[in-house]
């Protein structure tokens, strides 16, 4: 008998006034009892519309059916056929706009908690299964992956399963890309990311860190070393700024720098080698998930007051509803329909405030969202001693500037067709390096698509 409750089982979480002072994971995960109850809400539709909303094509109905049978390892095996990072996706994937948005239970109530069940299954597997994945026999062909983020890890995993000798070249000292430098520990514990990377290594994937492609080695040299196809999954790590007065003051960060120092360099720890100055009042400019992450980190670092300053209304915010709700619960103050025009400083070049203007929404712009228009005479000043700019990123130009025949668009993103093939033969690209900043699961989908295309390319070339 299916569970016809209109509401999904709530996710257990740390209390807001406790969690906003630590970096431990906010969401605690379903218990087995909760997972079984939630699985019973799935009607196991014949055509599985939820699957059409998944960028990597997980057989969602089938894995939930295994949960109902308490065959959690069987559920994990179904998920892992399509996803190289199930424990990651169960935590950070925006299921509400993807698989869960297609769930028929969402027509007259809340959809099945697909993401929460995926997390439960992945965590169960990681806690109970110690057997390492079996590396398949090698097929005698080599592929290179540039970037160890979600798209690169996925592409590498799929190619390794096909028998390719795969090497990932990562610029930072740890593999994981945005999963380790961007997403905070309280949303995605780094031990989980490391576990997923270790699984790929067990499949035979080699990871070379501290390799900056375009400086340490160039794309042409990778081909000379015998790599037959190359995937660029270098992400979009170049921050954008507003170009307003005061952005060069001490205490102004890009969200990338701020989050990298917190997450990758562990600035929140007392013994950190790269601590961040404790601030009293912080303004984070932007309305996406990265802005929410930066604001919530600032609160945990000890700031008494943290603002989210966003030029549109809350309804236009691109951040996940869950992240907005968690930020509010933790005491973050939302200053929507406000826009910075100048960052103020003292004689020592430290931030002392931020001058803003109020906005109102006008006609829709090219993105379909109503364009914010300044209200005359609405200028005011926020008293802050730190400003974090979170208004978007673009790909680093290093690879495109050192590689001939590799076309990019006006935003610096690589131009690739639906298969991931670029204008340079044998070079494929995907994820944020092609789309600009987007979601982890979309980047994974691009890596999966490119792996299939690279396999076909090498096979056709070998005939």
C-alpha cells in the first residue's frame, strides 16, 4: 500500500542557532525508517517522468523500488550506473527544478524526496561496503582530463569503466574542483568528495595535482605524450566585479577567493595558515547559491551582522529555496531590491561601509527577469567592514590563450556541440567551461556525454 501523504518526510537538521556557529553538516540525513516511508510515496510510474528531469539519466523509479525492498546496495548499483558522484548529488543537486519537478506526486502535493533518498542510499553504501571497485581491463588507449571538478571526474569515471587509461590534470593541490573549494563543509563534507575521488582511483584513474594546463603543460604537449582525446572541464573560476569605486579596498573579496580560503584552505580553523580577518559586519553582493554559501560562511566565522544585497526581489533570486531558507534561519539579513554603487574606506584603505541605492523592477530583460531600475534619491549606506562580491564567474583564459584552434564565445566559454566536441579535433569540453557557472549535476551530465563522444571518436580514428 503506497504512502499517500501529500508531504515528504522532512530532513532532520541542526538547530539554526547551533549550526550557524560551526561548519558541521547542516542536514543530518534520513534514518532508515524515514527512507522506507518516503520510498513508499513513489508510485513507480510506468514511464518514470522523473528520469527525464535527471541530467545523467538515473533510473529513479528502479532505485527507489530497491529501497522499498531494503536492498540498499542494489539501489546504489542502479544509481552508480549513471552517476559517478551519488553522495555528492544527493546533497547539492537542485532536485526541485529537475527530477522532482517531473514527479507526479508533486501535482497535488510535494514530490517524492528523490535527492534525500539518493543521499541515504549513497551514505549507506559508503558506511557498509568496504570492497573497492574493480578496475576494468585496459583497452590500450589514453585520454586526458583537464580539471578535477564534477564534469572532469564524471568524464574520467565513465572512460575508465570503458577501459581507457585516464589521467586527470588538476591545477589545485586537491581533486574535486568546486566541490572542495566552493561548496562549504556544512553543505558537502570534504571527506565525501575524497571518498568519491578515491573510488575513481580504484577504477584506475590517475590524478596529477598542481598541474596548470597552459603553464605547466599545454594541450599540444598532451597530444604529443600520446593522449588521443582530451576533455576540458576546467570550470569557471575567474570572478567578476562590478567596477564600482572602492573595489580595491582591503576587505573586499571575490566569492571565489573567500570560499576557497574558507573551504580549501580551512580558514575557519584556529590553526589555519591562511586565516581570514574576523569581521563585524559583512555584505555579500549577489543572489545565487554561491552568495548564500559566502554569507553563511561569514556568519560562522563570527560576523555579528551579515547582509545579502541583491538588486532584484527575492522571487528572482537564482539560489535554491532551501539555501535561502537556511540562510534566513541562521540570521542572514536580506536586503533585496538594493544595489551597491560605491564601497567606502578609511585612510588605511580598509572597508568602512557600502553605499547603495534602492531599486524597483521594470520591464523584463533578455533573461526574462524584470530589469531592476534605480529609485531616484534612494541612496543609503550600510555600515560594513567586509564586502564579498558574488555576481558571477567566467572561465580562466589561460587554456584558450595557449591553444590554437580552440574557439570561445564572447564570455570566454569554449564553444562545443551537443556531444562536447570543440573546434579543435580531439578536444572536448563541458561543464562551466562551456556554459558558464551552472550546477554540479549539469556539469556531470556534460562530462558523461563527452565521455561517450570521446569513445566514439577514438574508435572511429582507430579503424
